[in-house]
């Protein structure tokens, strides 16, 4: 046990030294190599790999730091390591309360490592530690948060309003926040906030962070919808969270598909958070996120409310994505490029210092979205997923010429426009089978799954062939009732068989779908890590 503790402690010390090296931070005896030359006259900097140095040497180097900013940085590294340990505990342990289990569902979601990988060691970030006391780890207290953000001139986002409510609907925090950077776009049609609302406001992000730290200090669970966006804007790193965009999943859709807060409220709570064209209200959204969690707890965590994928596909068809937008282009200028009556949701930039952002134009129905897209003037192409998009070049009110992309949200074609639920299931089975064959040839279990899928696919193909043959029968012969009845009975029997096949294959399809997506997430994480080391 002591050996394990020593190994864990050394791992933390090595991480601290490497990060100090990477950032060029120097102590009273200089940087890492300068320190080694003076501390160890035998080997000096010739043995500079921190992993090959003793616990004592690493600790001695860290003790040479005394500046407040340096100590704060080292403290954040220690807190981050502590939270990683707690995160693993929360993921692996079994819990007897619904609240704790929903935290576990969130932390185990395939998107969690990607969404919640914060740059929490950067300036102004606060890492909230959980005390390793059993009372704290068992706490079922919850608060829900939602924020409104504006776009700053440097391409980053800044919080301008924060609302927090508890499980009893009591408002714990409801504050406007004054950003420390110049604002490029208030996004008033989305946030409902204008420059006048921030006049005389003195509350800073640091003040909000202190309030949040106080609310969460005893292990309180933080709830939110796509909560990582709010934590990123608040510059808070916290691991005891429930994300409502994770815990409700589409029964037939891709695992990475996030249902919107409005769709969830309609499906689970029976009401809409906001009406068409109405701006966001972060207090309403915080209440809604909390109500969704309480509704799931009430019905039972194991009885997850299924969300039909077709509903989300229909919703996506009412939208257009506007992307590659320079930060110099305010959202109201986009209405001059994209015609029609629509509301706009600006998507948070994933880059800390990005000079581009994206937005979603939401129409009342698919026809309006299609008409607006066709009316946009620009050169058309297709992205890697087969979605139509146009490169639009236009002139701003300042006289500057710029360009953006306007894109359909889903690929077009018969498989999207006219397929019913049965067709959707058949297509998905084919896709899963194809992925098993192409991506998991060397995996013995996947080979077995592929064989099962082949059998099911052949059955489906045979059924479709017979149905097609039935459809091709001369119309005059179809008037004969005995032929019609025979075809109908055959189709009915085949449909029953197909239904049974679908039921048997559902578990396999879901497992393969999740496995395939987890692989893609890991590939993205590896790619991001490689980019970060260059």
C-alpha cells in the first residue's frame, strides 16, 4: 500500500515539474535544468527526465518556488490530480441513491472526457476540490446553474448573467456580471441582454466563482444542460455533476446526439421552456434542468424516458448551420445574409482564442428552412457527411467584405426525406453490420457479431426483394383478391419475423454503436493530445 502511495505521489510531482518546464516557470534557483546543475553536481542536467529522478529531487525543485502566482499554479495542479482520483471513484463505485447514480451516468458518458477536458490550469480558472469525507461523497444536495454569454472582441465568450436554483426551486444566485473584456456582440435576440442591462454592474467573474465555490463546498451536485459550456464560461472545474444532455438518450439515435433542453421539456415535463422567437431566460433554464433531474429520480433512474430519434431528425431539418463566421460579424448581420423569419442560437467557440464562431438559424418548419437555404446566394458544395452547404461572400455595413458558410443540418436524400420508422431500423442495421465488417475484423467477438448481422441482413434483403417483387406485379393482377390477400399475408408474416429480428438485434446494435463511438472519441482525444505536444 505504501509503495502505491509513493508511486502516486511521484506521479503528481513529475506532472508538476513537467508543467513548470513547459510553461517556462522558474524558481529561486532557475528552471529545472539550472536547478539540477546546482543541486546535483554528479549528473546535473544530463539526467533531466523528471520520471528518472527521485521523489526527493523533484520535491526539492518544487520547494524553490515562493511567488504567489507560482504557488497558485502548483496548487491547481495538485487540486486537479485530487479531483481526477475522486472522479475515478465516482465512476467505479456503486451507489444507493438516484442522485449519485445520475452523477455516475454523466461521468461514464463517452463524451464526458472530451467535453469536460478544461484548461483549468490557465489564469483565472478555479478548481473546486471535493473533500474525501464520506459525508461529502454521499451528499444528495443539488443546485442547477445556467448562464448567458456574450461574444467578446478577442473571439472568446464571457458570462453576463448567472442563475442558480436548488431542488426546491429556491433561487440561490441571480446576478448580472460585468465582463473584463470588450464586448463584440451582446446576442440580444438570444440572451435578452443589452448594453443597458450591464450599466452600473460591478459583480465580476471572480465574485461569481466565490459564490459558486461556497455553494458547492460540501459536495453539492451541480446540475445543468450541456453543463460543460457553463463551466467553461464560468472558468470552474468541478467533477460532481449531472448533465441533462447526457442522461436522456434517443432510443434509436447516435449516442453522441444531444437532445435540446426544449425538446426534453416537451417530452418529459410536457411544456416548452420558451416560445418561438423568445430569447433565453437562464432562470427558466436552470429551473427546467433541475425539474428534469427530479422527474428522472421520481420515475426511477433505471426507467429512462426514451426519446424517439425521428423527432430530433425533424427538429434538425428546421435548422440551418451558419459557420466559419468571423468574430467581427455580429449576429444581427447574419439576418441580411439568410432570409426568412428565424431565431438564432450562437454556438460557443471551442477554441480559447478562436477568431471564428458558429450559429444555428431555427425556423418554424422544414419548408421555411429549405426555402431560406435555396434563397441564399453562394457557391454550393457538400461537406464530408454529404450535407449541402453554400459559401457566401457579402459586404458588412462597415464596407469590409467577408464570407461564411450556410449549411443544412442533415444529409438529403430518400433515406432522410421519406423513410419511416421501419426503414430507419433497416438502414441502421445495415450501417452497424457494415461497421462491424470494416472496423472490427480482428476482434473475435465483433466477428461473431458480424456473422449475426449478416444473417439478419440477408433476411432483411430477402424480405425487401419479395416486397419489391410484390410491388412490381401488374396492377390488373392485383385486383384479384386471392393474390392480394396472399401478398398481404406474406408481408405481414415477414414483418412479424423482421420485428423479432429487430428485437433480438437491438442490444447488439446498441453495444456496437457505443463501442464504435467510444473509439472515435478516443481517436479525437489522441489527436488533440498530439496537437498539444507540438
